C-alpha cells in the first residue's frame, strides 16, 4: 500500500508556500515582462482582467478544495465530480504544465542573476537551479515553509522598490494608461494597443496570477483543511494582487522614454536602470533571483504531490505506483515523485522561453475551465455537498470565469503563430491522457480516488 502523508502544517505555513508559488516578483519580472512585450502599456489591462478572472476562479477553488482537500489538487477534484476521463485530462495538463512552468522560472533566473554575475550562462544556471530545488523539495514540508517565508520577504522588497520607482517618476496617470494603452508595432512605431493583443497577452497575465489554487495540494498536510483552505486561497490571491498590480501600474505610468523602454530586450530592467541606476538594478535583480528560486521550491512541492496522489490512486503500472507513492521515512515527503518531476523540469529547460510561457498559460486556461465546470456539476449532483465553504452568488463566479476563459481561448485561436499552436498542444495532451485511461487503465480495472487515509472515497468510475 502507498505510504501516507501526515498533517503537520497550520494555515500560515500553507499561506507562505502558496504565495511563494504565485511568486509575485518573478510573475512581474518574467511573465509580466513577456506580457509587456506583447501588449506594451496595455499590460495593465491584461493584469486587471486576469485579476478579475482569478477572483472568480478562487471562489471555485475554495469550494472544491473544501469538499476535496486532497493532495491531487485539480486532478482529484475534477475526477471526483466529472469522472475519471476528465480527471486524467487534468492530470496530464498538470504533469506536463508543472515541468513547463518550472522551466519558465528556471530559465528566467540567469537573466536576473546575470546582472550581479555578468556572463552567467542561462542553461547551466537553469539546470543547477533545478537540481538544487529538487533536493530541497525532498525535505520536510515545514522546513520548506520557513525557507519560502524568508525568500518571500526578499522578493516582496524587490516588488516594493519597483513600485516606488514608478511612483516617484510618474509621467502619466493610471487613467491615461487604461484609456490609451500603447505598444510598438512590427516596424518599431509607437501606437495604440489593439484589443486582440491585449486578449492574447492576458493568457500570460493569467499565468502570472496562478498559484493561489496551489493551496489545495497541501490539504492532507494541513490541520482542519476543510474549514481553513478558503482562508488560505483568498489571502494568497489578495497578497498577489497587491504585489503584482502595483508594480505593473507603476511601470506603465512611470516610463519616460516609452518607445525606448518598450523596444528594449528586457523592458523592466531597462526601466529600473533608467530611473534607479545600476546599483538599484543589481539589488532588484538579486531579489528577483531569490524570488525565482523561492517559486521553484514551492512549485516543486506541488508537482511532487500531484504525481504522488496519482500513484496512491493506482493509475500507473504497479511498479511505478510503488515507487512514485513512496514517502521518505525521515522527511515525510513524496521523494521519488519529487525527483521525477525535477527531471521533467530539467528536460523542459531546453525549450524556448516564450514558447514555454504560452504553453503553460494555455494549459492553465483549460485547467481553470475544468474546475469551473466541476464546481457547477458538483453542486448539481451533490458531490460537493460536504464542502464547509460555499461560494456566494452561485453560479455567478464560475459562469463569469468561463466566459472570460472563452475570450482568451478565442484570442489564442486567432493567433496562428503562438496562441493557436500552444492551445492545440494542450488539447493534444488532454486527449493523450484520456486515451491512456480509456484504452489501458479502464480495461485493467479502473481508477479509484483515495483520501488522506488511503481509503477509497466511493467516487471511482461511477463518478
């Protein structure tokens, strides 16, 4: 039988890991920078839209994780409400997306570490970070909670410095940015940001906010998770919203030479250098490097628990289940699953960074759509009736989120260069894992969702 995780964390420890998984500094300086490249000062609209979507989706996560506080996260929640085929689609998106997302942050590390250590090579730095983080993720979850807490303080200081620079050097008001967003066209001319560009870039902003739902992966290691998980999710999102919207607004209002900064390879460091000088640029870059490592630790913990949960449910060949479901005798962590996800992340580092961002972002679009549908079906069938938290004004939140996600998906489909291929890639991943269930696992005897005690929850193939 697969070894079990043990309760050892209160909600503060879970909050520290969850906010670290969102990683506000890395979200702004890596994903946010990619959004700025695509939409210029329209990036502020992208983050506002993504924040509204995040709030609606947070209500969904709060209710589902209160009903199913399982370390499988979306895989368990969607599988329990929509059935095993849908659960396996979510599992595929998360396993593939987990490695892709980690690679995004790992490759971004060299860019900011290079300001302090000139000439730092991207690939060796990324692979070294993957190795370090994988080792740390094997340690006890409480140790990691304190490590991420210290790193989080450093990265929030970096975000505060960027926000202060924008406030001290304001060249336009927020209303001007929102009413007249600008970007560079293909010829390098400054002009209005098209609505289609904002829609496409919003996928990256969605990824920047992502992580608040990651709290659900620690439901089996958190005391009174059913009652307290909603608190962690909403506070995580609130802190992320302040820590990401404030610096993005500061950047878009504080840029003086708009054409020059937007045309730079790295707009945010160019803005910091122009307004704060080389010393401050180095300090902020070092803080962002800390944030990236912090995010990688938190996400590594989540990725390992996702894979562990699937092994506990017996979804792989028996030899794989025994290995992936192993818990370290001293640290109480799913250590083999952590090592496997670390290896997947290292392999993903060899892909292009912009491609990684789009692939990961569109995977999240599909995952968010899945949890919204799961919450609605769970209400209708009564499978989420045991939830201690019930979202207000139901079904407003999941319907709003689904409409917003449909808009992002439409913008992706209209973009033949990156949006459409990345969306279709994630659909293919879903199809592959659904086929695995239908043509292999179902014939072998099916799938059984198990709780923190290892016992079946009675929501197997009949779900």
